[in-house]
């Protein structure tokens, strides 16, 4: 009677495979953690840019001052009319920090920005100054600008109403690159 080929794996082969898998997972875990932290920072920055654009658009649409307000030092915000009326509520849209960006810290030069009907910043800024929002995750370590692994972001709003997101760790060595601050 011919001998049949072995089917399946031995216990030693299974243990070697699990050991290799454990080593690969252990090597990838720190990078995955940084990836998650960077995703939260990017999510908060994108949401902030969207909120600022909404405030600017609503100000033009309603031809009145619409305000973008940060709620404390986290990434939650609210857009509403500076002067509430029947045609313009004091809350048009809001976003809590719990929507994908928990643990994020925002440092702002002006946490309440109002846009006028011409899409310009109605809030008084110093001559030639921009409103800035620095977005980072203090629990995740330092950003790349300070030598860390996380990619912190900054949102600029010019007095003319231009909204731009940039990376403070990058320099302006390439004028055509839109990422650096």
C-alpha cells in the first residue's frame, strides 16, 4: 500500500509561523501608532478648513457676518451668525472633537473668526497678520518640527479670507511646493 503525503502542518511549523508573525507585528506597532495619530491630526485639520470655508461661504450667501468659533483647546467648533436673526441662526453647523479627532489640541491666535459678505475676515487682525490654528496631539509625542515622529499641521486664514493648511516642519526651499508654511 503506497504511503500518502502528509497533510496539514506540524506543531513546530505552526509555532515558527506564529513567532515570525509576532516579530513582524512588534516591529510594525510603533509605526501604526504614529499613523493613527497623524490621521487624527489630519482629520481635525481638514474639518477645521471645512468649517472655515463653510463660515466664509455662508457669510457671502447670507450677506452678513458669520462666525467660526473654536470651543476651547480641542478640535470642536461651531459656525453661526454673529448676529442671530430669523434668516441667520446663531448655529449653522457644529463639530464635536469626538468625531474622529479625540485627544487633539488646537492653539489659535484668534479662536473666533468672523467673515463678512465679501468673504473677508471681519475680525480685526494686526496689519498683514494671519490667523493661525496649530493642530497637534500632545499625548502622541512631539511633531516633526520639534524632531518627533508626528506630522503636526497649521491652518492659516489671511485677512483677505484665504484659507490654507500647511506643514510647519517643511521649509520654503521649493517655492512651487504648497505644503510648507
